[in-house]
C-alpha cells in the first residue's frame, strides 16, 4: 500500500469536505464525517487544518477555483456571445458531473450570511473575494461590459437556484434561460 503525502491527504480532505459541506452545510457537518469519508482520524484531520472553519474555507476556495478554471478554459480565445455560451455550457456540464460543486456554492452563501449575522466578517470577505475573481474571469471575454457580466452572473445564480430546487427540464421556468445554459440531462443532487 502506497502512503499518501501530507499534501495528497490534504487534497483528499478538501474534496471530502466539499462533498460533506455540500450536503450538510457548515453548521450541519461534523469534522468526524469528513475524517470518516477520507479514512483518517479527527486528530489527523486537525494536523492538516487547525479547525473546522479552516477546512470549510479551503473547500469553499477550491470550489470557486474549480468554477473559475471552468470559465477560463471555456472562454479561452473566445469573446462576446461565443464566450458567454461556451462558459454557460461548460458550467452546466461541470455541475451535472459534479453536483457537489453547485451545492457547496449554495452552502457558501448561506454560511456567509449566518457568519455575518453572528459578527464574523472574515468568511464573507473570503467568499466575496473568490466570487469577484469569478466575475472578473467572465468580465473580459464578455467584452468588459459590466452589464453583460452582471447579466451572465445573474443567470448563473438563477440556474443555481433552479437546479438546486430540482425543477425538471420540461418545466416552463427553463424556457427563458438561454439554450446553452439549460441542463442537458438530469442534474442530480
């Protein structure tokens, strides 16, 4: 049996944390469930990360990095409508293949609001900074037009909500979403 390095184990914790937090949210997910998914003890988990909050932040940042990379790769060499449709299509494919990414995004927004209600602004600052990087990644290929970028991101949030709530593809709510942003198959939660 090949032993994992600390970096490889840390990576497996981040992936497990995305899956666990996606299902249970920040407050409903235990570090025990993350450790169990990875196959390590809780004490080992805390050698890799100082606390649950650090695990959540690492998972949130990875989730946004993955989405950012999806947009970058899809828009490479494209502009305007071509970039928009390519990024939308790539995003829909990504969340269909990795629904935990979408659910983790939604949990990040809820955790940010809850943390800020409790007086903790750091979580929100990190999530907002990552979201703004995503906005910037879409901004240039869409012609550096703030209205186009805002519209694209707004459609993305609409799609996130529709998919998360499980609206079937044949439902009328999908009729107003541009075709490249419609799910191609059932997106499982």
